C-alpha cells in the first residue's frame, strides 16, 4: 500500500473545513496515528510588529529544558499597530490590528507552519496506530473521529502522561498496488489443480474481492508490527498470523507480501518510535508465509537476505 495523502492536526481541528476538504471519496481517511512532539508556546512579550518586519518568539520545551526560537519575516502590509495577546500557558494566541481581532490560533500550529526547513524538534514519536473505520466497517470522516472511543481514550491518556509534550494526529490515506509473478521454474505434481488455483486468484483480484477494509487491516497491522508503538497491544508482535480472521482471505489468495511505503517529508516531520529511528521515508515488505516458504516478490538484489520476516529500508 502506498500513502497518497497525509495531514497533521490536533484534535480540535478534526471538524474544521480545512480537514474536511483534505479527505473525500477519492482520498478517504484510512488510518490515523497519535504522535507526540515537544510543546511549543509563544512568548508574547518578545513578539514585535515593526512596519513590514515581524518577529515572533517561541519557547520549545523538551523535558525540563526550554529554548527560544525567533522567526523573523517580512509581510506585504504595514503591521504598525498590530498586537499579539496570549494568556498563560501561551498555547493559543490572538492578533489584533488596533482593536480588531484579525487572527487566532494555536501557537504550535503557527510555529510549524512558519518553519521553512526541517528541524529536529519537529520529529514525532508514534504512540498509537488505528483505523478510521466504524464498528460495522464503514468509513469514518475525520470529524467523526472526535467521537472515536479508542482514539479519545489514548489521546487523553497521552496528554496526561506527557505534560511536556503536545499530542498530534496524523491522518493518512492509502491506495493499493497489486504485483503478480508466475515462477515457471517451480514444478508441481498436480498441474490441473495449480491452474485452477491460479485462475481463481486472478479472477478474485480482477473482481476486486479484497475489500478496502481487509486491505487496510493488513496495512494497519504491518505498520504496527514495524513501528511497535507504545499504546498498541492487539497486533504488536503477532503479524503476520494466518489464524487471524482479518488475514485469512489474503492467505487463501496466496498473496506473497504486504508492503507499505510511508513518506513524511511533505510535513517536514520524521516519524520514530523506540524501535525505529527518525526518518522521512520508511519502506517495508512483510512476507506472508503458508506452510512452505515462498520466494519474496520484492528481492532488490542478490546480496539481500529476505529469509526473515521482513525487508525494509529507510531514507533520511
């Protein structure tokens, strides 16, 4: 599965028009990640508006340490008379032109929006990976995730356990790719049965009998197996498992591998967990074995050993 869209937001933004416009029938929200990164707040007394020059000063918290970051920018209008107001703990702000409020928002959102390059404290640690589907398998629009019990429970717990961090949501959309390989060198004692099985597999693929929900099941499980986030329990350390009902059809179809490709350079954020180092791009292939080992569909060189559970590479 290839990621086609990714958006980072906070919980209160889920029902915003911006998020609603990002995801639709063409790009549905399939999965979400709960992540954490350092808390960012404004220092209002160190913000200045001088004509076309504006200086905003932010405080970045990492554990018990704080550091300041100035962002100086030129704007296309005279900002004389502008003021910024922010009440403690300065996680939100209002900008006034004389007495008229012209902009409000979250300090951290403003900070990361204004950054024009990657910074290490933008890295996000994945705490949980989940599906954006309802109990009956229906898609859930981003705004409905505000009532998603699992998301809400973990989100609240993460906030409580990480007072020096801010909790964010990554919303992701994926699309599938099917690769088929026939190995003419492999011989069988029952060519008639082999032909029947191959015909059945191709017919099922061509009729798209693998549901969207089942494909997302695989993608979610592979992501969890790879990253092993702190709050995931169900799939952790147990993928791939042919006994799991979510996987049975793909095993019956002789699907050789499940692959995901995840890129986050567009949001200038490297993802990581205790197991996986921070990188922009993660490419992972998991083999789905039946009783006997199959050759991997995705060998990328004779010197690469794919005899284990998975093959992966990362790009900074």
